[in-house]
């Protein structure tokens, strides 16, 4: 495994790069917009392909680099399924796994700091976002934060993990790099309580000022997606037109989602399944095979399929289209899946 912990001096945000040394596939957790060029340089130096970028929650103290990384690298943008953000092309639910080569991250819904907060667990470490900090915990006084939920997320989920698990938070303001579950149980002052009510009393009396960039960061982080108008402009088809095109015997229908998404939500009949991170290789290898075919892409909400059309143009495909709004829109219009 390749692992790097990067730090933003302005917002005191930790960004994490995790990669498979064998397959050279990488993810980035909690990116910062101003540092995207630094991440791209590091990816290039390490000969890594960014396949996913993850935010643990909607950040209030910085603008996420998710959208810029998506546009620069064609990676998948990912958050937990409680997020209100439109940037996300893939959601994960509590308990689901994210694959990076042979590595796996398990998604844990840990609300409290915000209602959409997720932590991500590997074998020996957990990325806790702002839910559990080193010798502290994330504030609970905005973005649907709730101190009782924070208590439950920390005491009933995170602190149930083995004591040796490394704790990597999204922020630290005193220069601490890493902790462990055991250390936080023993030394974190906010966790030395005998009840949820005692913890709530602490959290309700912090009296902290709002983050300086909150009024800018939160709205921007909610609206970083590839919206429907952009999707339409990029060879996007509405549901009825897409359905008609599928009937053509020379049409190739490609589902860009991953196996767990297909199992959970179903698929459109007669599709080929090519997970989005593999679409470049697939298009490159099948140029002769599909030179006379129309290719139709679809995904969950239209983000990945819009990017697939963009990628197809770089391989000189001229007859590629995609489903605006993805399978979510398909189902909303009453269309069948299997």
C-alpha cells in the first residue's frame, strides 16, 4: 500500500492519498481545492491513477477539491448516501465497501458533527473525518449536527473498534498527525464521560465561532456536480429518447456502475457492465469492434456517463451518448430494471 498524509495550512485539513502499489490505483480523502495541483503532481510522481475522490462530509471550512479533481482526472466522486451534495457520482451506504485495487475501505455512517458524516475503515486505520479528532471531537452546532448522534457514533461505533486501530482525522489544529482508538479512549478529554447527557452538556457549551469560510464553503460544496444542463449539452439523451435508441440492434449499451451498485439498484436489460475506472481501457481496446455502432452509457445519476462521453471523444468515437440523470431518472420515469 502507498499512503500519504497531506496538510493544508489555511484550514488545518488533512488530506489522505491511499493507493494500491500493485495496480497503481489511488483514492484521495478530503481534498482541498487550493491544493489540487499538489495532489496531481504527487499522483504523477508516484505513477498513480486517481480512480475515486471521497469527502467524509460537507466541509464548512474549505471548498472541496472533488469537482476539480473529477474534471482533471475523470475520477469518480464519492460520499456517503446521506449527503445533500450534488457533486457525488457514487454513494455508499453504511457497511458497504470501496475497492482500490486489492485494498478495501468500509463505509461507516457516523453522524453527529453533520448528519451526512461518514468514517472509512481499513484493516489497521480509520479515517474519521470530523467525527473523532485527536484529543477532541467535531462540533455539533451546525449542518444538522446533533451531540447525541455524535456520542452514539463515537461510543457505539468508533470506540468499539480494536484499540490498535490508527485514527486519522480530517483536521488537527495543534500539529498532531495520528492517534489510536486506545489512546482516544484513555486520553481524549471529551470522552471521559459517564453518560450521553454528560457528553451533550460539554458539546452544547463549547461556544465556538462559525468557521470563517462557512458561508462560502458550504454552498459551494453543495453545488459542485455535473448538473442536468451540463449533462444534456454533452450528448445527453432524455429517458424516452434513450429507451428508443436501446431498441436499435446496432446499439451498444454500457452500464458504468460498480457491482455493488448493480446488485442494490438493478440494471437496464441487455447492457454490458464496464465499471467506470475501466472505461478508458475498454474504449481503447474496442475501437475497431464498435466503429459502426452507437454507444449508450448510463450510470447512477449521469455524472460518470457524461465523463464517459467526454473520454470517448478523446479516442475518436463519434457516436456516443448517455442517459441524463442516470438510472435514478430512468426509474423516476417508471422504466423497468432487472
